[in-house]
C-alpha cells in the first residue's frame, strides 16, 4: 500500500510539473510572428528616425505624420490626420503651430476596445541629424529620438502587422493615436488623448523601458511650473538709485522665502531653476522673473502649492513693487489603479513564458508622460513603458535602443492585446 501511494504521489507531481511547464510555454505562433517582424521593424525604425521631427519643427512633423499614416493605412486602419491647434492649453513654451496627430482605428469582431499611444516629436532642433545619423553598432541602434519615442511608433506599427499576419481581429476596436507635441507637455493633444482614452477598456503607452531592466510603469509624476514676475521702477544706478524700485532685489527676497516649498513626505518637489533680470549694468532693473519646476504625485498638491505661494508673496521687501505668479499645470500625475495592477501582473506572466523577468514600477520616477492624460477622469486601465529598452533620451550623442528587446516587446504587446480581446487577461 505504501509503495502504491508513493507511486501515485510521484505521478501527481509529474503531472503537476508538466502542467506548470505547459503554462510557462510561449505562444509559438505569436513568438514566430515577432521574430519575423524584426527586420522590417528595424527598417521602419530607421525611416522614422531619419525624418527630423522636433516639437517645433512643424514641417518635419507633418512629413513624419504622413509616413505613419500611410503605414497604418496599409495595415487596414481607418486613418485621419488630426489638427492639434483646435483646443490648445497654451503655456510659455507652446509654439504658434503645433504638430498634427495621427489617429487610426481598426475594427474587429469582438467587444473589447484597446488604445495604443506613442509620440513622434523629439527634443532636438532641425539639423542635428547631419552629425548624428541613424546607425547600428552590434545590438544597439542609435539616432535622435530613437528611444524617446520613435521606437514606440515602430513598435505599434509592427505589433499591428503581427496581428494582421496572425489573422487576429477578436478585439472590438483597436485605436492608435500618435501625437507630435508630447515633449512640450502636449498642449494640443491632451484633450484628445483624455477623451479617446475614456472610450476604451485599456490604454497601452509605448514609451521606452530602462536599458538595465525590462519594466512597465503604473505611476508617473505630475509636472507643473510657476513663474514669478516682479515689476519695479527703473532709474540711474549711479545718479539716482534711490528713485528706483529694484525688481532684482525683490525677486531675491521672494526666492528666499519660497525656497522651502518641497515636501519629501508627499512627493512634492519645488525647485526654482531659471531667473532673469536687468538689461544694462548702470540701470536699476524694473523687471525680474524666476521660474520653478514642480513635480507632484497627487494633483491636489499642486493647487495647495498655488495657495501657499500666493499667501507668501504678499510679504514684500520693497514697497511699490508688484509681485505676481502664473501657474502652469503641465501634466497630471499617473496613479496606479487596481485594473492596471492586475493587467501588469498578467504581463509579467506573459514575459515569464519566454524566460524573462518583467518589473512593474508603482513608484513615480520623476518624469511625466501622456499616459497620465489617458488616465485623467476615467477608470480605464493605463500602463506605461511597453517600448524597447532604451537609454540617453534628451542627450546630445548617446540615445540608443537595445535591438535584442525588439522580439520580447513585440511578443508582450501583441499578447496583451490578444488576451484582453479574448477576456483571458484581468480587467
């Protein structure tokens, strides 16, 4: 009897081990499709990198938008170019003409609505590509904006190409939105992103992962700015300084009394980073300005910051000066929700199928993205950083992506779309 029990236990363990092994196996059809897309992915990556598309380069953004639109149209999408100058949240650095958005809709036979977002603008001025062209060195591909976020554009295009090759259309609607103003806080696209995201069950954003690990992100910082302006009275600095009202002195006073606004315990960071005053050495300056960079983990902290600054600036050093502050709500924070957490856990299981580990970050890292606009005012699950492993964003000569992450990331994003569509991923 004892021997029989041991045999039964051994058989059960073997069956359990086989079951677990089967559960960890990748979908070979999807993986093969990802492998097949890699050469075309690299070709697309080169083409989008070689069109310069700084946030203020309207002509370049139009050219790149047309290329992306044609790629999405060739995959069967209903594509339109949206004007981003219709509903603008204007900030101090908003250009007169904002680059367009590319909107594509793919209609399937299911009932789940999925949205994919990325951006095509970069931080680089036109002309820099002459000294820093697209190039491949080993498993690394270099280029302006290649990590942030042109790899994301290529990733979305070739994920859709994979689904087409697989004959998969079990989603309800698969929506793509590529904007051209993310690097300047999305003044023209934010309202469109927010509106469209609320119409979908999930939103996957294709910003890059870190070069040192594969990750997804559920939280990003909110970003704001505060600009304080002091208006005084000019006078001759040698002959009659007492007749002036020195705006520079008053600004220095305000900076000192506003230097301690950060709150490490809540994640609020306030740093005065830019100051300007005066035009001529021998003139008492009548104008001075200073600007603060603001980061927050909770949107309500920004309003509270506004109130605190307004209360303090009433205390002036120099009478007859005018002190005012303007605030810019550049980006809301992205907060992790239960739906996003569950979906991210499912993504980790998918990644384990190909023998890789996926980190899920629930702590904001200081930067902000359009994913926060997608999550604004809705319970839609939003997950950031589906893109390739990348490094050097916003740098002069070191931006690159790891081409070894092309296949894993194509596999991950396509499997997430498939599983959400089929209802096998938690929502």
